[in-house]
């Protein structure tokens, strides 16, 4: 390579660097000009809205969504001062519509659909709870006391709205038409379970009913639901996402992240919190100091409503309006349903260790949502107490028939544990599968229940 060639290459590189430097300066100059233009336009907009930067009112970026005022004294906001967030209701304790409240004017058929779902859920809970106590299924969670929160919200939603539940939303799934036999198949984890026996009992899911499979881990469904809602927003499909969670799950970090993301991304999602008084064994007064979960919605800039979760019409009206707002305005809404968990947290729990029987008895008699709806139906001439007895007998027979059918089904093949994760099984997973088959072939005499499995 000649010296002249080397010099020409060096000159070319210097020219190229100079050109890049000039381009950078030009781009930087344009960026600064653009920023000044945007800043100027923003000031004009703020001025037009009566909130331009000035010393007369604070206009910090961190509070631009609201209009705070200056103060010359350090006034602390104390949560114990002032009244709590009100609880919306429609029905009185006697089942009659309260004066001034909005009766949703549901048809007799719709009211009966709600009532029948609540009764069926109650009967199923009693039978499956006793079945677990006798060792016939491994685990169960009842819904006693929270039927209205589930069924009232399900009735207020569109059938295509996506549900992300926790583990006490069986009533939502039942209202949408999930077959009784499938509840039984799932709790047994047999070969006819659409989840293929891979989940714990009561961890239901149904793709055709737009109900995402339940996850045991508290709060994980909340940010996932926000992601689904953001997807719906981009699609503009006119549907919303509904996320159920409990007061205990609200203490998880995922809950805070979900509320904040939903607000800042302006997602069409309705959060429904079942505040039933206990996070397993932890009472709410030991769990938080704020005004329930509703106050957190306000803090995150989420439209919020608190309803009587034992009043099915209050739940219906509240969730219906919340859904309309979420879809119409592309914004998150939080509905806190104040209710009470009459049953134990699960079959692994003995709630008598942390609450009195008198407390449970009070809520079972005075706050029973099913009895409240039944009283309304009787007042409207839709129903009689004699018909209630007939329905209870009929539903018990239906549940026991489905239970017996599911109990007699074989469990699916163990090899299903390896399927539906990879399109093609990796060699290491294939080896594990073969080792599993060989293990059961070699030691089949050591297992007394292999006859319960298919193939």
C-alpha cells in the first residue's frame, strides 16, 4: 500500500468524521428547536386550561393531573380524620328495594337465573366440602357468603369479557354455563377434566367461556389481566377485562403494579375486590390501616366504587356501570365488594382458631346474600319458600349424580404431565418421559392405585 493511498484514506476518514459531527450538531439543533416548540405549545395549552406555570398555583409535573393549591401551613393528611368511603346498596336487610335506590328492573327469568346459580353453588360447596373431609377429593374451597359478589358481577358483564379470577369465583363460571359435571371432573382431576388433571381442585378454567385458568399464587393474575386489557385496547374490540382478587391479594406487590399500569396505560379493565374480612387467618385490621382497598384505587388515579357485596343488585348495578365506563372511556375501574367469608378459607384451614362462632353465625343469618335475594323474589311474587325446599332437593340430586360420575372416571395417563408445553419434546424431557414409563413398568407392584389411571 503506497504512502499516497494511505494519506487519501486518512483524509477520507477525517472528512467522514467531520460530516458526522456536523450532522450530530444539526440533529441536536433540530431536537432543541423541537423541544422548545413542544414546550411552548404545552404552555399555551396549560394557559388555555387556566393552569400555566406561575407562582400563583403549584404546577409541578408530579401533580399535573390535579389542581393543588399552595398552603402556608404544614397540613398533614391524616387517614383517621373524615368519614370513610360510602358503601352503595340497593336492597335492605328484608330484601326490599330501599327508597331512592335504583332497582335494575331485571326480568323474572334473569332473577331466577341468579338465584338458581347461587343455590346450586351453595349445594355443590356443601357436598364437595364433605367429600374432601371424607378423603374423596384432595382439597376444596367454599364460596359461602360471597355468592352475590360473584353472580351479581357475572350477570352485569358481557359474556365475551375476559375473566381473570382468583380462586373464589366458581359462581362466575357457573353463571356463564360451566357444566356441573366439569366442576366435578376438575376437582377429581380425571381424564375428562378439560385441564387434564394438572391443577389443584377449584382451579377452574374454560377457554370457550372466556375464563382464564386459576393460579394459586396470590396476585399474579392482576398484572396479567392488565396486559390482556391493554391488548383489548389496541384491538378496539369493545370488550373489557375483569380481574377478581381478595383483600389479602391486595397486599401483594403485583396488586400495586397492576393498578398503576392500568391507570397509566388507560386500559379497559374492571378490578373487583372481594373484601371478605380475612386474608386466610389475618383480619383486615391487622393487614392494613387505610380505608379498605377502595382508597388505593383513588390513590392510583382509578375510578372507584364501594358496594355491599352481599346485595346482588348493588353488585349488579355497580359492575354494570363500571364496565360501561371502562369500555367507553378506556380507563380502569375498581369495585370493592364488602362481604364476609362464612366458610373456612379452605379445607386446610380451621377458622374457629381466629374468629368466634357468634361472629360467623351473625353473618350467616343477617348478611346471607342468597336469603336476601330469596326474600326479594318472594315479595315480587316470583317464588315461595316451598319452592326453595324443592329446588334444594333437586339440586342436591343433580350434584350427587355428577359427583358419582366423576368419581368413577379413571385418571388421565401420567404421561400428560409432559404434554402441551413444547411443540416438540426436547431430548431431555423425552428421556424423563421414558424413565417415568420404565419406573412404573418396573415397580408397578409397589403402587396400589395404578388401576385408577388410564393406560
